[in-house]
C-alpha cells in the first residue's frame, strides 16, 4: 500500500457512505483522513476505516498524509474547500456542482492550473453502462445523424426524503444545479459541448415542508427557482430541450431521448450507472433494448474518482474540471437567460471525454470485485 493514492475526505453526510464503500479495499487507494464540521461524524468514520485519522477540516487540508481531497461538502462550500486543498498542493475531486457560482468555479481551475494540481468533479454516473452504451450507439451511427434531443427531470422535491434539505433551496441548489449536472454531462458525452442557451424559470412556492427525520414538519424557505427549462444549442447544431423541476409529482417522459435521421434512442436515468438503452429504428415495429456495450459495469459512486486517480498515459480524467466548468456555465447561463429574457452564448467549452470501454467491476475496482 506504500504507493497507494492517499485520499482525505471532507464532508461525511449522506453521500459519503457510497464513496467510502467504493474506495474501501481498493488496492490503489488508501483513505488516510476524514473531516466534518460534526466531529462525532469524523470519529465514527475514522473508527470504521483502518489507518484513517479524524481531523479538523484545516488539519486535513494541510496534512502531509493526503494527496487528493475528496470534497463532499454542500455546494456553498465546494469552492472554499477546493481552493484550500489546492493551496496546500493537493489534487481535489468534488461532488457536483464544481462551485455554487461560475466565478468561484473559474477561480478553482485557475488556482489548480497555477499550482499544477488536478481537479475532478462528479457526476460519475455518466461513466456507467447506461450513458456509455447510448453514447456508443450514437457514435456508431445507429440512429443516423442526431437531429435533436430532450432531457426531463421531474420530482416533487427532495425535502420529502432528505432530513436536512435546506441547501437544495439556497444558492447553488434548485433542480437545475442539483440534478442538471447528470443530464448535461450526459448530453455532452452524447452530443458534444453547448454553444448557447435560452432559458425560462419559475418559483411556485416560497417554502417547503421537511417530510422525514428529526425536523419533519419544519418549514424552510425557497430562495431559488424550483422549475427551470430551456433550449441548448450544441456546437454540432443539435438542439436539446431541457426540463428540470421540483414542482411535479411524476412524469412518463424518458430521462433523455436522442432523435436521429434513422432512429430514436431512449437513454436511462443519468443519475444511475446502468439501465436499459432502447432503440426505435425508422420503419421498425417498436422498441428494442441494446445490450450493454460500454461503460464501467456495476458502477458505484466513486468510480469517477478512481478514474481520476488512475488516469495517465496521455488520457485525461473523464470526470474532469473542464467539463464540470462547462456544465456549470451552461446551467448558470440558463438561469441568467431566464432572468434576463434573452439568448446567451457561452464562454467555455469542453473536450468530450474519452469513451469508457466495457469494463467489468473486477477490473475497475482493482481486482477486488
């Protein structure tokens, strides 16, 4: 384990368990430190991780035993933690979005560039067999030249299940910034980067009621738009219609559909690693399911971090900061377009990450299954 990548985890909330499950036992990774504003969480996590120390956030960011900081804090703290890690010469991989605001995100990448540090960012679900199989089908010409796409995410709001949902309704939250990264990252994989957007948004309620946990029944304020829609103009000319909402009960719409000259592709939920990719060919009699042909099989949260840590030989990390910045600008431009009532051209772009070959879990998890 002497040559293992040493990872320190900041933020031990709900999502951390999935990451730690993925990292535990990997022969090329060692979690050496954990930190949380709640010291009892840090102590409990360290006790369950052999060789890990419970530290304060400041101690972890400056620790010589940490090479890469895994940033699992709430969106409002993403930039602060990332910049702190970079100042101490560490790589950083964080949950999405890259930062709560575009300028903060730019500052993170600029600081990393000056320091020679690496930046990675979720989501990594798009590296699973669902989106990657769909991407392979588009690349193979299965539906002919893509014409347009749709992406739809509708839920009644995370306060129904999350015990502390406040951050979903403050700066950096809302349906677009929370769930949009899954959809937009998938769309970049499928159709390439975006050049311009036109958006519309609304806020139907001024408060929400927590539905579970010790604060059940408590009312929290809504400070961001809870329904955001818009049109994305991809560089290749394809148009995507996007809807993200915390104001609906359910939908029958496919999470993503890509319509081409000779067929339509139904792409599974990009918040999952797997799911059925279905094809309806022009002149065909119905939908058929395509076999998994690409992606990290049986993927789990943290596979993007493993991809980030093991990138090399000329391959850039697939869940990288450049892509995260482009996705964030696409989202913030949609919100600004909605507020200003005009089309907005983007200032960023991104290289489409390399496709993921079909990779068994026993391989991407270092032979541990």
